[in-house]
């Protein structure tokens, strides 16, 4: 039996996720804003601290991805390569080092959820849409000053987030909140209901390699968050002050991470 994640089969073709490395090309729309640092602290486990500088800073990001594994077979079957995601990134500190950390995230495909469970991203299924940039015709903006773009997120038929961007000028950065290596927890409760321990509890860090990054653009941006009976971005990370918006095309490779700490139980 073979495959990276179940279901396994003799050929490995049935696996939800193929073997690493995974290659990504995509477009990011980011709104950075500030919330009360107490809101960020509430989303951090006790072993992590707030970032020492601007601890209430948050990045809410929409991403339009095309991804594949070695050989690029998925690119010829776009349902297996294309998906969108929307996610909130906060920052934290561990043993004196500042990290980025994904606190909330929604995606549009099952294989993206599978990769997220493996990486420690708390991925859920959502409905996501983004304005597409194209270079011909009147039905799409180009990357230029004055271009306007929008994005939306819903889950279980409830609108959770809406973003708007007006590009202003090229930027030296794509923001600072999502600019560090990720620090995530990989967890799985014990199957035995009498056991309080975690069968899997790992603190891991990771980042992309072989980055191929386009010119970032700064933007005037707005962000509206909403709660539903099943999701609570507006309550968990409310917007107090927008810092800036950004647009960028990116390419990156994921080929694993590094174990920082392991408290997994043998049970």
C-alpha cells in the first residue's frame, strides 16, 4: 500500500495528497490591521507569547492557488490543482524568536484540507472568490495604480469576510505579519475517551523554499468581518485599525518543516 495520506492503495493514486515537494503559484490579497493584543493572546496556547512589537497586528489574506507535485500531473486536471483560501495570520514568540501563525483558515478543496492537517493549519471548507487580474479586455483590472479588487469568504452559506483593495504604488514589502516562518501545532486527540492526553502533539516550524516573488503593490484597503453560528472571525479578531493592503503574485515550494517540540502520548 502506498500514498502520502489516506486512502492508501497499491498504486498510490487514491491518496488524498501526493508526496512532497508541493509547488505553488498564486496571487495574494492581504489586509493588515490591528486588534486588541488580548484577542491575539486568547488564540495562543500558554507555551507561546505575544510578539514583542505590534502584538495586535493581524493579516487577513485571500489566496488564489494553482499547485502540483513533482511532474505536474495535476495541472492537466485543474480540479486537482486549483483552489482558493482565506486565512488570518497572527504573530507569536517562542523562546525569544518571532513567528507567524495561522489562526483561522478556510479553503475550497479537500486536498488542501488534507495538506493543512499535515502542516498544522486549522483548515475548514469555505466558499471563496477573488477579483482576477488579466491583461486584456474591460472585465478585469491590470496591476496599476487605481486598480480595484475585491474578495469574499463564506462558510456554511454565511458571509464571514469581505475585502476591498485599490492599488496605489509598488511596495518594498508585502507586509510584516506573514513575513516570518510559521509556528504551528500538529495535534490529534486520543481515540480512547478515557485518556486526556494527545496522541499527537507537536510544535513545528516551516516555510517555503525556492521563492519566486512578483512585485508587491501597496493598496488602500477595507475589511469587514462577520460571525455565523459556526465561525467567529469578527469576535476573535475584530478590526480596530487598518494598517495597509497589498497585492502580490508569488511562487513557492513546500518540502517539509522542522520539529521544535514533541509532547505526543504513547497512548
